[in-house]
C-alpha cells in the first residue's frame, strides 16, 4: 500500500493496533477467507472497528452505513481474490 504515514503499520492506524492486539495462547488456526467466511468476518469487523481503520475511504454516509458495509465486502473480496489467484 502506498502513502502510509508514520501512524500506520501495514495499513492499520497505531491507535487501532493498540486497542485490538491481544495475547493469544494455545493453538491458532489460520482459515482462508472465502465467501463462506466473509459475512461472519464482516460482522466482527463492523462491531469492533471504525471504517477508516480497516478500509480505504469511500464517499458514503459516516459510520458503518449500508454503503460502507458493501464497500468493505467488495474491498475485502478483492484482497482475498488477489491473494488466492495464481501468478503468471
């Protein structure tokens, strides 16, 4: 991602990182993101973050409006599709 300033780490504002990092003990399972996981993931993101913490700005009403929720789904879909697409 281009244009990240001092207050961002891998696209996350430092304040968001400080408030969301938790010590995890025990087993951790990584699950590929797909359509089946997208809705539960979106629900957690919407409940625990602000839109500007997890996605690029969009022209839509503030907060998690319906337009921002759909924009987040499209943004996240594009990221996981790019991550799972074969490279030439």
